C-alpha cells in the first residue's frame, strides 16, 4: 500500500489505497492541501473542520446537491461547463438533490417521527428491542456486535418507521449492507442498489394508497398526500424513493458506531470503568466521542452554483467539492490530540451528522439508539472480549466502518 507524505500526495476517494485506509491521506491534506484539486473529477476536497463547517452552513444557493450528495465516479467523470440546474420534477429523484424550497418541503414529510420530542418517546421501544436481542444473543457466548446486535435493533426501528413488519429486519439489514459495498475506482453505486431497496418500499406506498393514506403510517402517508409545486403528486415509485434516506441511513450507520464504541471502550479498561461508574450520566458523554472517533461516513459532495473563494482558490460554477467529514473529525485545530480516544473529551461542535441544510434527519433517534444499546449491553455484560483478528472493515469510499466485530461474552 502506498502511504502519502507531505511532499508527495495523490488523493482520490475512489483509489483502492484510500478506500482501504483514508486516515493518513486526511492528515496530509489537512496539513498541506486544505483545498485539494482532483483533475480527473474536476472536484476539490476540503479536509479542515472550520472550512467544512463554513461551506455546509451556507444556505444561499452557492452550493447545491443537484448531482447528489454522494455521486459515484460515473457522475463525477462528466465535467460541467457551468451551473447545474435542479433535476426535473418527474421522474422525481431523491429530494436531497433539490435546492430550497422543494428539499425542505419533502423532507418535512419524513421528519415528524425524528424531531426531538417524538424521538424521546421512542426510548422504551428501543430499550425493549435491545434487550430482546441480548436475551437471544448472550446465551450464545459469541456473536457479532455490528450485525447481530446493533444491526438488528436499528433495522427493526427502520421497519417500524416505514411500515414494514419487524420480522423483516434481518432481510432489510442484509439488503442495505449489500447496497453499501463499494468497488475500487467507482465508489458506491446507489443507483444499482435501488431496485433492491424499492422492492421493500414501493409496496408500502401501494398498500397505503389503497388504504386511503390516513396518516397512520406517517412517512408513507405524508408522501402520498404531498403536492409538488406544479400541482402534481408523487407516483408510487417516486414516493418510495423519498423514503431511501430513512431506509438506508437508519440501518447502516448506528450499528457500526455502537459496535466500534464498545470496542474502543474495551481497549481502554480505565475508560470503560469510568463509564460504567454511572451509565446514565456517562454513556451520553462517551457517545459523542465515539461518534467523533468512529462515525463511518467519509464525505458528502456539493456542486458549485456560484463562484466561491477559499484559501485563495476560486471554485467555479459546475465544479464540485467533497467535504471530508471524517477528516474534520481528526482535525487537531478543532480537537487536541484527535487520534486519541478519550471518553469524556469536551466536544462543542461535531460534523459527523453533517451541518446546515442537509443535517442528518435522524440525528436525535441515532443518538438515542446508540446511547441505549451501549447502556443495555454494559448493564448486562460484566466482561467481554473483542476478537480483533476476526473483525472486518471492507474498503469503501463512503461508509468505511467495521461491518463485523465479533465479541465473546
């Protein structure tokens, strides 16, 4: 594997070496190339926390997501010669590709259950699911923290959000995992995965439309009843497509963070002991450091619509930026000694869930799920050992996280 140096750096998010371990590249980018141009994709990579915070916080139309927030190489290989317009309304792509006000209006259809007060009401259900899984898993003595524990709990919640039977949680988890696999040189081809995702989601829309969409399944029913600016409504497939953010985002990230957090704590016995001393008070504190240190999402993209100058470089309309959130999480300008895991690190700002207009819809539920799964595991498991040699973290341009963390209890 070629490791970068300050003198010689070739960064491409789809390069096999980067996908296998991007962290050394991020360090050089932050120190030497905070605005790094990738000619092949006509794209700039931003690596420092403050720069990314500023760029993602802009809501004046300077940056848009018309080409997607996670475009694959097949999108980036086409170089634009000017501003990129919003997509057409029909067939409607995922609403995150639109600028205001369409993006916010469609987002509201999917957001009601994820607002702070609504999310707080889910605590007991999450706790029940976590303990049901532990009832089944602990007698085995060995299981996978990512898939068997966190994965099934998170996928069960997603099933309930979108209107699927909870007994499909394992199938949903497997489908999302398969769709997130990345190929070197290409990245995650979400478009190729959509038929699998929509095979679950489109029938939900069909059933709810036939039943009258009376609001009893909030996300699906709100999308069915939504009216676009031209007076039209979503087709079944279009409505199902708007549910992808909940379906994918709610399934794949939380399990990786939860499992990796338990691994980090077990690797620092004194920190684990400190957290155990008061699980109610200390787990939410440790959770934020766990998220900073191990959130798997690497970057999100925007397309430039208006000229923008940063560090003396002017980005032109049609060019792209990728905001390296995982690099920002290790930026010593924001976090002293960032490569050290410290459970009670003071964290004033965090970019792991994004920032600005596209801030993660499910952030409150995600934090709650991580907190409860950590607490319930630590309540019931006095001693555990991570089988590090058997853990698996496949290369990825995006969700670079531990897909499998076996644990012995």
